[in-house]
C-alpha cells in the first residue's frame, strides 16, 4: 500500500476520517434544525463524496454549472438544483437535462422567466432572493419580486418550486455571533417573503438557504425547509478564521515539496503555486497575509504560527522561511473549493495510508 511519502508532489490529499466526520455532523445538524439537506457539490466536485452525502440523507444536490449537473446525472443523481442565475444561451441544455432528471433552475430577472416560458417545457424554477449579500437575487421588498414569482406560478408550463438565497456575507463576519446574526437575517428575510407570497395566493413549497458558516452558526431555521451548505465537507483556512471549524477538522490539504532554498536566504520555494492553491488572498486583516498555511502537526491540527506561503506564481509558492530542499509540507488552503478545482484527482488517505484515488470532475462545457 502506498503512503503519503510515496506520492509525487504537488498532490491533493483528502483525509477520509475527517471527511466522514464532517459529513455526518452536517447531516445531523440538518435533522436537528428540521430541514432537508441539499449539499452544494461545487466544493468537492467528486461523485464518491456526493454518494456519501446522499447515503447520510441528503435529499438532492446543488451544483454551480451545467457540466456538474450533467456529470452527476450520469452517475445516478436525479434531483439537482442548478443554483446559478439561468444563462440564456444555455436554456436548450436546461431543457435537455430536465428530460433526464428533476432539475431545479434559478431566475431573478424577467428575461430569464421569459426564456424558460418560451420553451413550453415543464421546468422546475426557483426565484433567487437577495437576503443581504447583494450579489444576485431580487429585492424581497420590491414589487418585481412578487411579479416574477407570480409569472412563474401562473405559467402554463413552469412549476414554481419556491425561493432560494445564499448568505455569502456570512464570510465577512469576525466571529460566530456575527455569523449567527447573518443566518437569522437570512432566515427572517426568506420566511417573511414566503409568507407574503402565500398571502397573495402564491404557494411556496421550498424555502432554501445556504452557506457553510451560517449552517454551522444558525440558532434556528423555523420557516425554512432546506439548506445548501457545501464547504463543510472539506473546510479550509477561511472557515478556520470564521470559527466554523478548527484546523483539525479540515479534510483537504496540498502536499508540496521544497524545491529551492538558497544559502543566506530568507525564503524557500515550493512546487505548489497558483495552479495548486489558486490566488485566493485569504481572510485578510487581522490575520497575517497568507496564500496557504502550513501544518506544524497535522494529526493534532496545529498550524505553524510564523510560517506560511506569502506569494504564488503559476507553479511556485514562496514560503516566508527557509526549509531544506526535499522537505515536504502539508498546506491548508485558503479556499478549498478553488484548490480542489485545480486538480484532476485527489489521493484519499486514512492516516498516512493511501486507500484510493477519486476523480475531480472540474470540466466545463
């Protein structure tokens, strides 16, 4: 059996014990909160992980791209929400895939509703609601929000599945108390809007909310029917700084080797650069600038207090300290979603033993 010491670097390492604990925790969390769990698989893009989430009770999956939707449909997933505003040029692809599986699509504009209506196909449609993140979604206090919901509900072909939001601003908080407040804000906005629609005769079967920080911190989800966290499966350094997890719970790392360290120098060069770690700049102040943290003791979940990657180019990572050439380090990435998308596969380990290799479905078409 291969071990970590046998692997070429850079390599994406998935800790199976940590993954399984993370998946079980969130499944139990959904049960406690009285909502269904529809995990976002954009974080891991891995069929084997999604199968484990389904085995633990996930009612369906959430995807970011039609490529992901198609791949997971090919692997037996038949209840999929594409949680991205419908791309008008991809409506024919939506229709094709919706003939194979129950595909939920998301809209927040009259143009998107009109494009779906024009197909004449019985498509499942969610209205995206801005719960305070201000990225996409209708203003729930606007007349247009109600008008769009009504247009979907009264369509002869479309089925109004409900409303959907993403509390992405939970990533801007400084502690779990602030995150819990954001989660409550999202819940309150969505429940209020749902009640408004119901009062106008528009049935709202699903009230769906998202984000890992909010799912970890939320106190109550009364009035919500579904949550869609994704990052919780793997976690990352951003989640550590948010208080969503500890470094001992992060399930994905990048194994990297020192390839250059000059005499009298003040840094070392790793073989993990932007194409292994992405260029996500990390959490920012008050935390030190980092492009990736280094484990001092992986098993104990202890990070090096003064050693980190401070810059990346395409294939190079610059450590702020010297290390011997050939030394291997395990890097905790800032953003596991982006890091995973840099690799074709992950090495699955228990301890230091490599027990499998799983494909990362990171294509786009």
